[in-house]
C-alpha cells in the first residue's frame, strides 16, 4: 500500500480522504435509491463545474482517452474536416482518433513548448471548412496551456464545433463552457477533478448534440455512442433508474464526493489556488536555475509544471532521488524531448505545503545529482511567490 | 453508505473486505513499482482464472459491454458473418454491436428460458461460412446457461471463432478456455470475479489475435483497439512501465486482491461452491412454489437464479418487502417477461449463509404479498440441498 | 483481513460499514472542531440511549472491565458493603474488583443458568445495610438476563445504589435508566452499541455522582477517577476543548456514527428486533434438539444465546465446523460448565438473515459432529419464529 | 472527515495509510487465529522497539496516562518513596498518581525549559532511599528531553527502579531499555509509535516484575493490575488464546501494522530521521526569529518543538492562520507559560516535506499576525539543515 509519500504527477494525484472512503465503501446496487441520488447529484454538479447550464454531462467507465474518443466518434462522420490545435502528445492522439472515424485532420502545430498563434488558427479556419476544431487545454506532455476562450470564439466565427480536451485542466484552469461557446469539454477522473482513475467525463453542449442527432451515418464506436448513454444520464439526473451498462458505482460515489468538495470550495477560490500553485512552483524551479518546457510563463499551466533538467542531470537518477526524498514525480512524455525534462502535477487539493514538500525533494534530488544551486532557494522562492495568492 | 443488508443481485455483488480495502487505499502512480507488480500479477492470474495458458489478457477501464465491444470491434470487418447464440437480452446486444462493425448477424434463438439445440447450431454453422460465433455463457436476463464446451467444438469444426460472453459466468461457471477451444472470453469486474464495477476483462486466444493481425481494415473503435493496449499489457506483465491510457489503478489493485482470493480458494472448490449455491437456491425457491425462467434445471445457471413470481404477487411490492427484510434483489430484465420474474445473484464469495438469508427474505416478501406456502420451507430446503455440496 | 464470514459471538460483533469507515478515517486533532462536535454529539446520544436525561456520560479508552472498575472505584470506600447479584462469570468479576477497593462483598448466587429470586434479594438487602447493589443485566457467560427494573426498585427501597453492568445488554435489552432508578449503567463499545472494542461507556446518575462527591477517601484508582474526566466530558458536551488524556479520536467518531444509526432506527424498533433475534435463535436451536444454559426461556437474553451441546458433540470440533460453514461462534466461558455449551451473539445490526446463516452453520456443524436431527429444522423454525416480530 | 491538511501536533499525528486500513478493517474475534498471530507479533515487535529482550510488554486499551498509572499502581506500595524528575506537566501528573497509590513523592524540578542537573539528581538519590525514580523522556508540555541513559544509571547505582515515561519519545528518541537499565518504559499509541489513540503500551523489565511480585499489598487499581494481564500477554505471545478483557482488536491490528513499518525502516534510520526532523524544524524556527521553550538546543526533543511566540503575536490567531494555511498546530500546555508558545509534533512518518509544509504555514501565520521576517527564510533554513541528515 502507498505510504505517506506525496504523489505529485499530472494524474493520478493525491485524493481527499472523503473521496477514497466513498470509493472503498461497500457497493450498493446501481439501482439503489442512494446510488441514484448520488449519480444524479454528480451529473448536476458536473454541469456546475463545467459552467455549462445547457450542457449534457456523460459519466462513463473508461479513461480520458475514452472521453476524447467519445467526442470524436459521435461528432465525426467520414470525410469531415477537423483542425487540431496541437501542443503536444495529446494533440497527436486526438488527430489519430479523429482519422480513425474518417476525419480529414489538419494539425496546426507550434515548436515544442509553444502554441499556434491565433491568427494562424484563424487563417486555417478561414480556408478550411472545418466541422470540428479540437484543442488541448493543457497538454500533459508539455504543460502548455492554450487560450480556449479565444479559440472557441474563432471556431464559432467559422462555424466549427469546438471540442476541448480538458483532461489536465477541468477544475484547475478557467473554463466557462457555455459562455465561451465550447461545444464539448471532457476530462478524466484522476486529474484535477480529484477521483481515482476509471471515469471518462464529458459535457456536450447543444450544438454538439444537434450535430450528433443530424448524423447521416451510425457512430462507428458502439460503446461510446451517445445514443446508448443519453437516456441513462437523463434518467439518473431525474432520479430514475435506467440501464445500459452497469455504472461504476464506487467511482461515481467518489466522484460525487469530490464534486461536493470542489463546489464547496468554490470555483473562483479553487482557480485562484491553482494559479498560486503554478506561480509558486515555477518560482521555486526558476530559483534553482531550471528552465521549463513552455516557452514563456504565460503559456505555462497552473495544474502542472514541466521543468527542464539542468545540464548533467540524469532523469531516472533524479526521479529516484526525489522519490527517496518522499515525492513521486513524472518523467517526460513528449517524444521529441522525453529525456530532457520532468513533470510535476499540482492540482486537486494541493496547497502550499505540497509545493514546498515537492520543491524540497527537487532540491534534494538536484543536490544528489550534482547540480549547483543555493540550498533552500527553491522552497524560499515558492513560499514567497505563494504570498501573492 | 450501504449498511449491512445483503446485495444479492447478478452484479454488483457483495465484495470481500480485502478487495474494498485495496480499492479505497491511497492511489499510487500508474508507473510505481508496486502498481506495476500488482498489474502484472493480475494479468498472470487472469490467465490462470480463464484456464488460458496461451491467451492474452486485457484489463481496460469500462463496463462488460466494453469487453463485448472490444471483441466485436477487433474481430469483425465489414461483411463478416456472425452467428449469435441468443438466449436473452445480451444476445441481442451482441448482435447489435457486431452489426455496428459491419457484420451480417444471424441470431439463433430459442423460446425464453431455453437455448438453441446443438444440432440447430451445427446446421446454421454448416450453411453459414461464419467468421464468428458468439455465445452468452449465462444470460443475466434469463439465468440460462449454455453449453460452451460443445458450442466451441462446433465453432472450431466449422472454422468460426468462438467468442464467449462470460460476464455472468467467469469465476463461477466451468470454463476451460484453451482446452475447449474458446477464442475470446470476457467478463466484467463486478460479477463473479468479485471487484466493484469499472473494469472490462478479456482474454484473447491465439486464433483471435491472428484474426486481429490479419485485418484488412482498421478497427473502427479507437479506444477498444487491441493495438493500443497489447504492448501495454505485455509490458506490465513483464513488470515494465508502459502507457496508453492511465490504468484504473485502484480497481486494478482490487482486481489483483480478488484474483488472489479466488485462486487461493482453488477453481475446483470455487466451482463446486457455486454449484451448491445454485442447487440450494433453486431447491429453496421450488419449495416455496416458485417456478423459474430457465425451462429446466439443467439449463439453470449456478451464478444466479431467475424465479418467476407466483400468481398475484406484484414485482415492485415484492422487491420492496425483500429489501425491508434485509436483502436487495433484482427485477426482471428480459423485455418479453420483465414483470413476471425476479433475479437473484449468488456468486463471488457467497455461501450457504447468504442463500439462507436470501430465502428468508424471499419468504418474508412472499408472505407480505399474500402468497401461501409453508413457512420455513424455503430455507429448510436450501439448507438440505446444500448438504450435497 | 477478515473475509465475509459472519462473526456471531457476544462481542465483538459485525459492525456497520459506516462505523468502520469512521474508525479508519484519518485522525483529526482531539481539539479539532469536527471532533469536538462529534464527541459532544456522542455524549448527548449516550444519554438518549441510556434513557438517562439526568445522567452524566463518561467515554473512556478501555475495556468493559474498565467501565465496571470505574463504577467500583468511584463508589466504594473501604468498609462499604456491596451486594452482587451473581449470575455468572461477570458477577464474580464485579465482586473481585469491589473487594479490591475495600468493599465487603456478599454474592447472591443461583444455580448456573438461574438468577436469584427477588424475595431473596429483598431479604439480603433488608438485613444488609448495603451501599451498593450490582447486577449483571445479561451475563455473557450464561446468557441469563436479570430483572433490572425490579432489582433497581428494591435497591432504591433499601437505600442502596444500583449499578448495572450492561455490557451485554445496553442497546439490545430494555433499560430505562432514570425511570427505573438505576444509578450507574455501563457497557463496552464492542457489544450491542456496535463499535469495535476499546471504549468503556458509563452513565452515572445524580445519586451516584453525589456519592462520589461525598467520598471521605480519594478514589484509589487514578485513571478511573471520575474527578479527572468529569470536566472533560462536560466541556466536550458544551462543545469546548478540554484535556485530561488524549481521547480515542477514531473510536469516538465511530461511536458517534453508531449511535446515530441506533437512534435513527429508534430504541423501540431496535429492542423489538432484538427480541425477534432472541426468539428466532432459540426456536431454531430448540428445533435441533439443543437445550440452553438459562433455566427457562424467560431468563434468556435477547442479545445472545447459550445453547448446550447435545451428547457426544465435541466443542472444539463443533466450533471448527461452524467456522468452515462461514460463522464464527464462541465457546463456553463459565468455569463450571465451560465444555458443555457454546455461545451465539445476536445483537447490533443483526437481522433475520444473520440468524438463518448462523443456524445453517449450526446445522452443518452438528451434522459433521454426528448429531441427529431433521435437516433444515433449525432454519425453518427460526424463520417461522421471526414472523411474530 | 479530515481533509488533506497536515496534523502536526505532538499526538495524534499523521498515520500511515496501512495503519488506518488495518484499523478500519472488519473486526475479527479476539480469539481468531489471525488476531492471535497479529497480537503475538505486536508483542514481539514491541520488545524489539524498546530494545528490551528481557522485558515483558503489555498492550492495554487506554491512554498514555493509563500506562503511567499502570507503572505507578503496580510498583508503589503505601509509604514508598519516589523521585520525580520533573520537566513539566507530565512530571506533575506522575507525581500526582504516585501519591494516589501512597507514595511519598519528591519532585526534582528545574526552571521551565530546563531539566535537573545530574548531580542534583544524584544528591537527591543519595539521601532519599527511593524505591522509584520516574523520568519523562520528552515532556510534551515543554519539548525538553532528559538524559535517560544517565538517569537510569544513577537510579541503578542507588537501588531505585527507573520508570521512563516515553509517551513523547518511544520510536522517535534513542532508548535502549535493557542496556541502559530502564525498569519500565511506557508510551501511548498516538505518538511516535504511529497508531491512533486508544492503546497504553508498557514494557516491564525483570526488576520491575520482581518488585511487583514482591508486593505486600494488593495493587489498588484493579484494571491496571499486571496480575490480570500478564498471563494474557504471555498467552498471545505464545500464540494461544486467553481472556481477561476483550482486546482492542482493531487497534492492535493497527499497532502491528505500524510496528512492522517501524522495524522495516530500522531503528537507527528512524532515529536519524527524527534527529533531522528536529534539527530542520528548529533551524527553520530560528531563522524566523522564534525562540524556543527548551533552554538550549541540547535539551530540545527530536519528536516535537516548542517555539515561543514573538512579541505581539496572538496565540489563537496564529493557530487559526496556520490552520488556514493547511497545518494544524498545538497551543501551549504548560500552565506557567501557556499563552507564550506553541507546539509542533514531528514524529512517526514525518519527513522533510512535512517540515517544509509546516514551516510554510508558520511563515504564513506569522505574516498574517504582523511578525516581520525574511519571507522564505524559515523553509530555506529547514531545507538546508535537513541536508546534514
């Protein structure tokens, strides 16, 4: 069993005790009144979390990739054109799955650590007759955050549906789904939503549902077909039983527990806390002389950081030393730079203490790996930067 | 939170404390050594459980329907012919999903509560040039068990791949995957495998993998594509990290805990216990004057029972009374007879005590609903029938 | 870790999942607002449970014997006379500890399985100038229940304080502490109160507190001295922090969770259920031809049963067979008859299902031990007797 | 339920997940083989932890005060002389309870924050004919650590039994019970031993047991009388059932889990880690300009710190701000200086990360309370001081 060491990777994260208790409680029937109530609440709360009063939430057993797949499979018909705002590994993945469903995919890329400029996006949209624009809000492989609000506005202006992969952002980065005109937003349970892995979470807005209903061809993916799940979600939200596949009862109780905690904190307070987490973490890393993958601070996510190793530091040795110091960090994921950087998740319930503990372990690991820096500089800078919170 | 009342439906079931404890434990990284070890063990143990030394296990976040979908999506190419041995609701579902992937599906049906005769199956196979035969080992909507061994032999004889939907059977009914020539067997975590819902479990045999590799068209379903998961499963079994989607860490720890319990009991002992569960439950029900959906005792599953309501007994009232007596039972699922019967799950760790408690609640509910019978006859008959165990 | 087998001994018992979840939750400070609230609630609820509006509850880390010791140590001064209504092992223990504190103890005994007649008690009281009368409500070694109401009235009539050892009765047998004039009632957490072992629970009425305050000598036992705890209990109930020893935080959260469940069920309903448990268990045992230790049904407790082994049945073998059948039972405790009987606890959240499961295991064990009886007779009789509930 | 904020008080502390899981697991019989094994192991492991190969461990439901009371009640007879090395609140308590059992108590005190000099102790012993010397290893009210090794040697030299109150030291401070000639050492579960509150832990050495056996008067305290428990402890260690009072099954499983973790880390490594915890915490506090209650660093405990508030800082406001910053700290306890200082526990599984998180919260709270210091200085100093570990 995991001991008290900190899990500071970009998902799964440290979960609240109340969430784990809900997960490990004896399982009820998926048709039991208390489960119907919890599932119904969770659906309502997802709508609040996504700020999508006119959206339709879906909660389905699966990974974040299933959530992406569900968006692609239900919205794309063979021959449809899709524009992928590609800021890393998960842009590639979105393109790959859209192609699987017959889309003609155009990737708009930027150098690693950057993001396509809005005028490039507009230029592409103008010429493209795209049905779909996908955007990774925070690409977990680079820590780059995109400007979803502006991209959604552009998509709308050019008649494309805007699909936001919020796997590494929802509940940690600002997202006003309805107000911004986002048509689908999705995430996975094990990230900032704060629930152990196993649930794909997606909210579809009215235009997305219309596009689904207007399909001329069946959805190629049976399991992900919204048609199978829509009436089930509507039934549970109306506090009525329904069945397509057995819901992941324990995970849904856990989801409801976490959403309660999130909404009780308040979205504004939660986002402010995540901004402080990002600010403090980056300040600490900078004070230790570490660069980062995002090409500028404005591009850097609040939910995670992607620091570059200083010269001479060996990745696996560094991660092993950090673990010895009590903090589990993640290695690189982006194929082009995999060995050059590491990743820190700071989302969910994380606070100043977690950032300090993490930077303490980063200092210890850098020291063990022979990197020269002023001892204590990282934790001091993080502590100081947090004050602005 | 669920109290000490018994959950005796055909999944989710009552889970072992050690399984729930593993589920609710703080989450580790999906790349942590202890998780890699647990996942690797779980894969090895699945191979033991399915008696499939040459099989390839897949553990993927999702429902049992995802497991079915995965079999269909990976094995079917447009135009392939599939024979569905249809004994209820889940035969219909298998047909529907196979059609989604382009199969020409022929359903071989029997009256409700029956199963197609082997000579009918052979006749169909003889004339059909089927690529695929699917069979529901135990259809959860009827409690009918099919003769998988004979059907697999026929499939083999006529060159069809045999896919077994073992959602309501694996770990509770006899299944010798390799020896019987079954090409794919699949289940869901929340049934006799004894793990809360959220995992699709599938083992693919060598011929199934060959058929996958010989495909001329890509798998239509991105999430379920074995190509995405195969190297991940192989890596974890070799105790190496790998990534496609974040594994459902807590559920997989729970799966490994349950498989350890199952294999420690021993498959022979476990199947004998399930035979006793089925025998005792049916004896108790018969002593109360209740018929059952399966047309004969030989067709009845050991993992669940599907008793018919006696005349005059109202289903919802009956279920509510049973719940008041401390046992949650399930209503009907098969559309043709939905209001005429109810369902009892007796699998996993269930024992004589659970059967007696269940029949005690059935007696109490029947009494409250005005059905005449000798009080105590049900529990006495169950207790007596168990003795033969 | 315990598996799903049933623990049917006279404590510890099967606990509710919500109680175990509270116990295993991360520990808060003993001065944290949520703990202060929980402890305060628990004290209020104990007063409700004991039906002692004018009583002072004490919750102290320790066993049931500590609760007894606390009563003895605080009420007895050297030379005080005490009358022990002795119905078994725990009468002996009460006498022993009273003597330790200097009491002159007179035991009023009855044959094993019996209880002293009220006129004997009155005769003793009349002649005795007793300061204290102690009574074991249900002696766990015999399953004999005493008539607390009548005994308390006699004690009152003759000016003796009435101390009730309710370890095996509180929350399962009728006890109107204030109305009946009981001066101290006490129990342990792991019995019918439904909380894992570790808490001594005691309520002192006004006369008991006056007797304490009127002491001429200090309490010999430092840890148990009410003077150390009284202000702490009062503070927590007033929702204020206080300190003498660190409260058993997790157990007290668990206690509060269990008391909530108990009071939500309602004391009347709970006692009726326990009467049904006792009636059904005894009916089942009788139908199998087993006698019981209590000399008549009127003397038998509702919280436990003490059946005698039939001739030829070996105790350890019987208990091992019952365990194999999934139910843990207890052996004998009373020194005079230890090998001749066994003990079944049926309290807390136990229901008909638990009784049926238990009798099923008793039948299986008797069968394995060669005792002749009509198979199923025990479970049938229990099920039938329950109907009167 | 507690959320992810840190509990950094001198007990209860943050417990390991495996310990909490053991605590919350379904309860077994106190006579079940797996419990007997766990209790037996726990006793053996206590002997290892106390480095007392010839000691007799006792594990009894109760608080740390019960452990102290048990030592006093079993060793003192009326008229015995006892010397209390008094370094704070718990020295006063030890004296009070010894007097309860008839001892003539002499307190050897020092100014608050100090400890009596060894020559003073020797002088007192020389003239005193003391049967007993008690010493608080770390007084939780002051954070002062005494020199147990030297005191035990003096006690031995002058024929007094040496009783060590190790409530705030055992498993966190060096203690070689047998080698140093300590006769009784005791602690409570919720401190450095790492188990939620509810268990009194005591090891009695051979001379202490001889003194017990040589008593001329009965032990005044029935519950704490070693005579009631000795055969029970011996039986469980011999893996045999025995009964005096129902053991606190869940807490004992948790104790065994924690002792396994402690011994796996290794006592040497564990003590070195606690030295680093103390050093880092004190360095951080000093860098923020905070004094401490112990009069010198050499007197300061490794398991806790007792920093003085800087002028102008209000205690309750400070603690509330620290809690807002995610860390629960403790107020003062020593009556003479209660409002002048606060207390930080750093024991059990605490690591660098916990110290950094704690100092971050201390900084945040000092800032909010208007104390001037260099932001980040505390965490930087702690991080730097840790490096020497």
